[in-house]
C-alpha cells in the first residue's frame, strides 16, 4: 500500500483539535443527473443495503438508477431554496453556531469541518482539511443521535478508509450516539413547546424516525431500541400520557419488512381513532432534509388530511438552533477530556464539571 506524502508540516506546533461532524448527504443539485450520482454512492454502500453485491449491483444499475432519479428529482426541486440544498445550508449554519459555542468550551486551538457520507464535501476531503490545518487530535461526530450500522457505522468505515492511507495518524475519538443525553432531550422538548406556544397544542405527538429493514434489528442492530428510548424520554419530559404520543418509522424502501409502525400508515389511521390534530417531529434528523420537508411535511401531511385529519403541525429539526449547537458542543467537550479541560463553570450536561453523564 502506498501512503500519502505530507511533507509540509511542522513538528513543533501545538496540537490542534479537529472536529469532524458528518451527516448523510444530499445531491449537488435537484437534477436527475446529480440525484443519480447521489443515489449511486449511497445505495452501493454495503452498510446501507446488505445484499450480495453481484445481485444488488445488478438491480441497482439495471433497474433503480435508470428509473428512480427521474421520480425523486422533482421532490428535491420542491424543497430547494435560493441557497441550494436545505440540508447543506442548515449544516453550514450549524457549523458556524457550533464553532462559536466551542470557542466558549474548549481551552485549546480547534477547527470544525462538516462532511457528507454521500455528497460534498466528502469525509476524506474534510479530514484532509483538518490535517492541513494542524489537527493532531480528531473527534468524529456522526450527526445521528441514535446509533445505527447504516449511518454511524458508515461514518466509521469512511473515516478508517481515509486514515488507512495516512503516514502520520492522528489521535482519534468517535462519538457513537447521544440519543438519551439530557441536553438533547431538553432541546427537543423546548422546540416542541415553542412550536405549541406559537401555533397551539395538538392532542397527539407523533415522533417519526428513519426506518431500517427489520432484519437488521434481528441481526443485532440496536437502532430500534435507541429510537424507542428517545421517544420515551421525550414523552416523559413533555409530561405526556399514554395514548398521547407514538413512535413510528418512515422512508421505507423496497419490498422487505422495515421497522414498524410505519409513519404514513399510522397518520392515515389516526383520524379513524378520533385524532384529527397531530404534531409531528423527527428526532433522528439533525437538520431538515428531503425526508422531513418533503416526505413528512408534504406527502405525509396530505395523507393525514385525506384520511380526515384537520390539523397537521410539523416541528422543524433542531437545525442551527443555539440549543442544538450547545448539545453538540457539550458532547464534544465531554469527549475531549484529557485533551483539554472543560470550561470551569459548565459541563456537557449543563451542570457542575464533575456531574456524571
């Protein structure tokens, strides 16, 4: 194996901390060509689709990629803004908010880079920028609160694949999840409460998470349990009673059974149970994207209203809210212990520095 040459470095500089925050990805434009390129990257990853490669790649390149981009591109155009992809725009804003928040937390030089698993900038490109900036210690933060092999696992794979070619490896730490961290649950709770104050409360809260094939769960993936715990903790924080909230799963793809209950089927059935007003939040999405803005707030909204619903409220993702930046900064600061002390008066949980998490 040939290792990358990187002679332009200084051995006597202070160690910088690099933060690599990674999200799923988005096409570069809402055109069929760029959507096809995005889907090809994503669906060819064995972490995303666990089928025998010869069989799956034949299906992918022979059936899915010739047809699906043309159907999905109009959906992307529906949510595209003057600034481009909502996911990329919100990620850029979150990067700025996180950088400002970390400046108050980390007592050491640092830099923050964002990357996309299946988009630009790539994980490899962002790691190389951190290295060029002098980062000798790197924290990797997958922006997936609930661990899942198809997302968090893919981040591990891509980071390790890039570092396999480095001659001088950095000290590395991964944040695998934060699905039950009190500050994260509080940020979700506050976003819902603020939405209800502005738009009025509904009788039911539906928490929709991205789905995965059910067999992944039976093969040992803990994602389903992580989502259920997030939902339970959020319902408790909101003082909701049994029957006032539901955890569901969206974005099913293919014919296999995925995690149930399905979001769209649940929404279609609520009016028949006498629930005609609903608030929907997607706690597994760090920033808004196609799956929240189009699938939930357009398609699923329409399904609910067709079934007899009268009021549908979508609570946006945490996006670049200060509370969200504080959640991520708290996780990073906690995992930096030993590299740099926490800021004396605050910890990852918002309590005294030695408060257990």
